[in-house]
């Protein structure tokens, strides 16, 4: 037995050394997994399920209505938006958003050029709604999809103020249209809107996403452009006698070069039945405008369709809060050996 004692001591020493090396390697491997899963997993009582985000962005908007009823007449204007999102789960968010957009439209150069109407409006909208992620949102950054498409819809309230440009004594001046009652209608500067559309969210960092979004706003007014029904304001005999209301209600008279041309056309309807005549305008090769009266009611707009507008925007979403742990520690789900550190 004494003969094998040195050998037993040697084997025991080798076993102790191997055990220490194995323990050290295992500790190093665990530390590597710990750092690979998430650089901030040591934070106490957090599970990295993004809950509250601030949003902000820029874009453009274009109006769709009586002065623009097809896709080739869009006029794009600047738009800015700010808001906040709250994530309910991996699929759904709720959001509130405040945005400003400028909308505009005009007849010049289009099929209704003879009508010669135009408007520009500064609009402010506040809306609340829901967002549905088509791909599930993963709490851990390295497991999250690079691009997440989503759908959104909601309800909101918008303030609008249509204005137009009127030429007086050779000078153009911009005036508010709503107080002028161009169709003898009192309409509110506020309207309900239903925003809906789609977008794509691209992850940038743990706390920052960039979104590209396209949306449409269905409104409940036909006076976004101050145009809806028919001409109800009698035209003046000359530009010198015209009131601001008359000039804004029927801008087709700006096409005529002189009061004589104005009176020649006007005389065919300056009575109780004047509004039952419609005119087709033709520009001759010499620049002369020829107006031909046509039996029927003078239609100014289409009241059967409400106005709306499209929005195209780029937004940044920044996480300002992560929810406290509830139930199972999500970090332990991915790394059973991990234990939160108390600070």
C-alpha cells in the first residue's frame, strides 16, 4: 500500500488541477453568454419589454377633394408630427399624435381650369388610435426583427382654415374663405377625422427605431377646400363693384381681361335665373377667352364626396421607459444561470 501512496497523491493533485481549470472555463463561458445576451442584463427589475415611446418626425401631405380628384394633381406640402406610443403586448400599441400639415389645391392647369378656384390651408390634427405589428415585437434587441411592418387606425379632431388668393387692382392678396361664406354656408373650422394606413419600423438601437409611414385621413366635411355645392352668390357687373365675397365665390371672372368682356357674359344671366346658366370657357389662339352659356345649374363642387388628405412621413421612436418585472424574469427564460444583481 505504501508503494502506491505517491502515485495516489499525484493522481489526486492532477484531479484537483483539472477540476479548477474546468470551473474556470465554465465561469468564463457563463460570463461570455451573459455579455452576449444583452449588455444591460445586470440591471435590476427590468425585462426590456418596451412600453412607452416618444415619437417625432417630418413628412409631407397632399389634399384630395373638389379641386383634386385624381392622382396626377397632388400638391405636396410640409408636415410635422409629435406623439407617444404605449405598448400593450408584442402585437398591439396605442398611440396619441399631434401633427401640423399644410394642404393646397388649385384648378389652374387642370380639367376645371375655367373654374379658377384655389385654396391653401394650415391644419392641426390630434388623434388617438391603435397600431398592430404584423411581426411580433421581441423584447430582446438581438432577437427582434430588423423590419416590422404594421397597420394603424384611429380617430381624431382637425382644425382647418382655407384661404385663397384674390387679385385686386393688379395685386394679389390672400384672404380667409370661411368668414366670406362663398356658398352661403356656415361651416365649422373643426371636423372629425379617421386616420388609417400602414408603415414599417426599422430597429436602430435598443431604444431607437425609425419608421416610414403612409396614411390617409377621411374627414367629415366637404369644405376643407371651401368648395362643395353650387354657385349661389350673384356675380357683380364689374370688378370695381365686386365685393370680396363675390370675388372669392366665383373666380372664373379673373379670366376676363376687361369689364366689357365681363359684362357681355354677365348680361346673359343677370336676373333671377342667372344661376341656372353654366358656362364653358375656351381659350382662343390669340389669348381671348370665349364663354358659352349652357342650360343647367352652375355647379361649383361635388357635395357627394367628402374631402380628405394623404400623409407621408418619417418618424423616430425613442423608448423612455421599460416595464418593471412581472411574473417570470424574461432574462432567466433565455439564460437560466443568470440572476439579477441588486444594487
